[in-house]
C-alpha cells in the first residue's frame, strides 16, 4: 500500500532538484552585489578603470562565496551519493542546509560592505558554521537510520564526519584571526577555500583537509 | 496515435521540474528582503551589531516563510508521490499553486515591513489559505479522475484531505489571534510551522496535525 | 562514432531543463514588480488597506502574465511531447522562444506602469506575437526535418499549427481593441487567457480555440 | 566499496542540473537591466515611444548576451555529450565556467551603460575569454584523464579544441577593433555571435567557425 512521503528514491531525486536550483540561484545572486558604476560619475576611460578597480573588494567576496558554494555543493553531493533514500526528516535537514545557502548572498554582501569590521567576518563565519552543522546533522541522521547506500563501510562514514569537522576547525581558526585583523581573517579563509576547491593531491595537504 | 498533452508520466515530470524551480527561487528571494545596513550609518563594531540586531523582524519573517515553503514543498510532494500521471488541468491547478508560492516573497516582505498591522497578518494568512485551497483542488481533481497511483487506498486519500484541512484550521486560529495582537498571531503561526517542519513522532501532536 | 551535438534524446532533455528553469524564474520575477508600500506613507490599518488596494493594477498584470506563462508552458510542452529528438537548430529556436519568455517580466512591468497607454498594450502584444512565431518556427522545423515522434499523424501536426494561429488571431483582435481603449484591450486578452488556461470542454469554445 | 565523489554518471547528471539552472537564471537576469521608463517622465503616447526607443542600447546588449549565453550553452553541451563521467576536478572546472556565466549579467550591464568606452568592451571580451579558457581546460582535463565517452575519436577531440580556439580568435579580433571604435567592436562581436547561433550550413563559413 502506498503512503505519502515514505522513504523513497523519488524523494531523494526531489532533494537533488531543489538543491541544484538553490545553488544555481545563489551562485548568480552573489554577482548582483557587484554593481556597475553610476554613469554620471564616469567621464573618461581612466575614470571607468578607476571605478571598476574600486569594485575589487566585491570581486574578492564574490570569489570567496563562489568557492564556498562550490565546496558545499560538493559536500552535499558527496553525502547524497552515499545515501540511497530520503525520508521527510532527512529532506527537512537538507532544506535547513539550503536555508543557510540562501543566506550566503546576504553574508557575502555584508562582508563586502564591511570588510574592515570583525562583526561582518564573524557573521560570515557563523554562516559557514551553520552550513557545516546542518550537513553534519543530515549525515548523522542518514547514518543512524540506515539510509546509507549498500557498500558504504564504516571507514567511509567516518571520513565524511572527519572532513566536515576538519573544515570547521580551519574556518574557526580563520575566524579567530579577526582578533588580529579582519582582512587577515578573510585572506586565511579564502586560501582554505582555494585549497578545498582545487582538491590537490599532495599527501600532506590531503591529510589536513581529509 | 499520439496527441498533444495527453495524461502522461512525462507531463508529471515537467510539473516536478517547474515546481522545484519555483520553490528554489522563492527560498532564495525571501532572503533578498534582509538588506545589508547602509555603510554611511555605521561607524563602529557596536553600530554594526546594533544595525544587524535591528534586522531581527526580517530574520523572523524569513524563518517563517522558509518553514512555510518547506511545509508546502512536502505537501506538494506528498501528493505527487501518490499521483501516477498528470493532464493539462491537473498541471494548471499545480501552476496556480505555484502562482501563490511565487506571491509568498511579497506577503513575507509585507509582513516584515508591517509586523504590527493586522492587515499584513491577514494578507499573509490569505496567501496560506490560497496555497491550501489549490492543493486541495488538485488532490480532489486527481482523486475524481483516476490519476492516483495504484495502491493508494481510500484511507490514504482521506488522510491527505484531512492534513490540508487541519493545517488550515490551525492557521485560521492563528489569523484570528490578530484580533488580540498581530505579533501573537505571527508567533502562533510560527510555532505551528515549526511543529509541521519538525514532523514530531509524539502521538498526541500527530493526531492534531494528521 | 560520436560527434558533438548530434540530434539526440539527451539534447531534448537539456532543452526541457533550461525551459522549466526560465519559466520558473519568469513566474517568480513577475511578482517582484508588486512592491510593498513604503513604511513611511502608512500610519494606520486603513492606510495599509488603501495602499494594498492601490496595487490592484499590478495584481491584474501579474494574473495576466501568470496566465500567459501558463499557456506558453503548455504550448511548448505540447510540442515537445510530440518531438522525439532535438538538434542544435531546434534548440536554438527553443532558446529564442525562451528569450521572449525572459522579456515577459519587462513587458508586464511596462503594462502595469502604463496601463492607460496604447503603446504599452502593443508592446505586450508584440511579446505575445514573438512567442507564437518562435513556437511556430520550431514546430515547422521539427515537422520538416523528421524530428516528430512516431505516431504523430498529419491531423495532429495540423492541430498544433492551427492552435498557435488561432491564439494569435484572438490576441491580434485584443490588441486592435486598444484603438477604442487600452483597458478594454487588456480585459479582452485576459479573458482569452482565462479561457485557454481553464481548457474548457464546451464544444463551441473548443472549436474556436482549437 | 563506495567512496564519496568517485567519478560517476550521477556526478555528471548533477553538473548538468546546476549548469542548466545557472544558464536559465543568467538568461532571465540580463533582461532585468532593461528598466521600464519612470512614470513621472512620460505624459503621452509619443513620450512613451521615445522612452522605449531610448532603451535601444539595452536591447542591443540583451541580444548580444542572449546570443553569447546560447553559444556557450551549446559549447558546454557539445562537450558534456562527449564526456561519459565526471570527477570532482572536472566538476570544479565546470563550476568555474559557470562562475563566469554568472558574471555575464554584470559585464552586459557595464557594456550597456558604457557602450562608447573601450574599457567596457574589453571587460566584456575578458569575460568571453575566461569562458573559453575554462571550457578549454575542462575539455583538456576530460581528454587527458580518459573521461571521454567511447566512440569519441581523435578527430572529434581535435574539432572541439579547434572550435573553441577559432571563436576566441574571432572575439579577439572584435575586441581589437575597439581601438578604432567601441561600437564597431560590439557590432563585429554581435555578427560573430549571430553566425554561431544560426549555425549556417554554408561550407566557407563552416570552415571558419569550425
């Protein structure tokens, strides 16, 4: 007999659909904060170059959030590739994760506008933290409720946990650096994201980032 | 012989595609109303914290609408998981449902701007009501026209009806509370959404929310 | 041997994906033109009701464009359900169609702002015309190049042509009515869209709209 | 044994999903820069026609970016149709490509606002260049790592390389023309895009564009 919202492969497919949608929109929205210079303030090629150069912090935060979205898109995908089916609670956890992905354009914009403020860096870090926590919660839920795919052994399960936690430790270190200087903090986090996004094969780095 | 827009599994797939798209966009758009404080008005960390704290009502309505979208995404999915095929009319009913999903960012914004006004609460409730009515209409249509999947028995069919109606009664009670205070009304609806989203297993609660 | 962009079922799937995406975004964007009243101008429940009532033309054009999008989503779907594969040119024609779907939020906004101007009505009608022409062109191309699915007979092929042309005639009549009054024009087109969206079974109406 | 993010067909499907999403949003966002004339400045049909005519440069850049998106959507699709599976790095390269697709609405807006400035033309060209480079890098990566589908021979592989390079040469010529006049530059690039989008069968043209 069929009942509404039983754990199913279709439910899993819907989660994938809405996830890719939210990521695609977030990827495009973070660009909207890079605003074209007002026409009235520009009268020569030189002034236009100056105006575009002045957008540098926005391109920086765009790159940062682009990398962040990339990393979490893979994080979500790595998990879902190992999950065979999804029930309502697992989907809810995934939606909470998406709720914080949807908040990223706001955090990015705040950071771009207040790059020299610790509060803005901490708000951005808080967003990263919540993304990690929701990802951790959904992996734990899938693990405890037997939703993992066949052939996922204990070591792989542990690797997924470890990766999330290692990344959070690195970001927490980055956030703590804002006690010295907010820009240093952003720089550190940017380097971390670059390493994750590039997924290097160097054994030492692989050990650190899991 | 093939004719345009006959009831088909492909038609059902297209409805799923556009539905997940509209939900993904609505989830992301409701964040856009949380606007970063103007740079000119902020000169210290303390002022930035104050400015972010002042955004609290917007985070509240964001959470509210995020939960609402979550609940209706599941509502739509619960139905569609029980429907085997879709014809043009069923798809039209689904699009009407999506039309009111698309209106939710507007209702949310209105509520955030006028949280102390009964009219804003009632407009938000009206949006919830129309979402329920279009969902009810499409379930009724699928039920009467034999589009339900095999193995969907009379009890399951009744459960789907009951869930929609029970939620509407709770929201109507919430809306009526705005006679006492609009904020009480919003608080009540928020608690209802939280319970639905968390999908608790407590038998008493399960009986109330179906 | 595999060559890039040969006519294939996958190409057809990609067209469906981007089509549903553009429609989902257009459906949500047309709402963004309904702007929440400014907080400064509203001091009482009565003033808020007045301010919301003043948005009526925007709700009208929202409803109109929502119906238009519905109708063309079905139009595109009716065609694609009868097309077995897609090559680059057919996909290009479909993208041109999507280009005019993407313009609809602009035409809608123009109409809402200048409801009493003939020029705005004609611009809206021009958008409808281009949507019909691109749909017609892609059907003709699929028909002439043997991309139609098996089991699509000559009568069905003709029905698809006729439906597009009949709708265009009705909209042209509607547009011509703006010589008398732009609002009459909009009202007429709105009624036409309502009839199409409802897809009534009355034999006389069915004959007119194909 | 299952490991996270192994090269797989599902990974490939996710890349397609997010790609179509980003393209759909970019297609719709480039329209948002065509802004409806302010109501206060328009008092007659004639003034409305004048105001719409004044939007001509925006319609021009819309058409240009629409064609650019079309061409790169096909470019990405031509590649992915020949790629059997995707690992994390290939997906990252694809996301970088999408990062520059997401920047296109910005470049388009800059161009529309500063059509007479060389800097704006060069910024637009730089965007085209980065799109080509990321596409080239992902094709090279798939080629070197054995991710190409069976039946993709050396000639086809070479054709894909050549097409990307030929298009870049044509755009570089177009960009260089801005030394004479920025508008000539835009005109040249527009004609190149039109030829690519139309995919003509004329043997001479086919030889030039690959």
